[in-house]
C-alpha cells in the first residue's frame, strides 16, 4: 500500500500521520478480508503498530523493518537543521542525496532508476508538500499503544541504518516492548530487504510460518 502522497497515491489528504496511514491499513484489510500480517517499513511501521492496537482482530502479525515507532531523541538544533535542509529549492536534491546513503551495504542494481523516479515525483509541489508533512510525523500515537499490541512481531533492522543512533539497540527495544523477535542484518542500512533479500525474505517467511502455527 502506498503511503498518502507517495507512489501512485494522490496528495490531496488533510492528514499524513501514523493514525491516518493506520486507518488506511485497517480499511484495506477490511476491504480485502482479514486478518492479515502487516509489513511496515520505515515510517509505515508506526502506522502498522497503531493499526494492530486499534483493530487486533484484523492483524495476525507484524513485520517491522527499519521501524519508526517512537520519536528519536533529537535536539532542537538538529531538528531545525533537518527542516532547513528540506526547504525548497534545495530540499528535493538534498533528500535524494541522503536517500542514497540509506543503502550502505549492497545497493540494489536499480537504485539509480529508483532515485530518478523519486526525483520526478517530488518535483511536483503537491507531492513535496505531502512528503514534508510525512517527514514531520510524530510517532507518539504509535509509541503510546505499543503495550496494546498482541500480534506476533518480527523486527528487522539494518546494522548500519543511518536513521538510528544505535540500530541494534532500537531493534531490541521495540522487540522487547512488543514481545517479539529481532533480526539485525549485518552491513545493511534502512532497507535491508532490498540490500540483502537472501537474508530478510527467508526470515520473514519462517516468521510467518511460526505465527500461523501459533494462531
């Protein structure tokens, strides 16, 4: 599922936060028929956690990859520097340059083409506004409901994920709060499923098998 304002979604929504995306997840599962396992990468992990707490009967498992489920401890100066870095006209180019650094281990062969698609999409002012609103999302609604999640959970984190000060510690913290499992992928960044699919895919499939047996 594309996040609001991303991919093939339009950018006419009034909200782009975890609760909005989590509500979309619930609506999609209800439409397709559930329960379902939700796989949330990066910003969408908070939405998946919120959905699992909000509608436990619809969520049979969670796979959280490079997950933001709480606000990172960032100083005021760093927060303002981040906002300034994403201002137009330099913001889209700065983001595209940073995006390349999210694959420090083994970038996928089509990364250049993927970045070009992102660049073309963010050239549109409505998409850029939607991206900015998503990037400023507070994950407090997800963090507040971690204790309500009963679904089996697998947390996957890249060992070199530049979005986290200590990726392994973050993975362990999330897994502990959710009573789940944690997999730290050596050498991987924010998208370990794209850099090392031969590690992540079998781990996810094995987790799904265990979750199904325990259901």
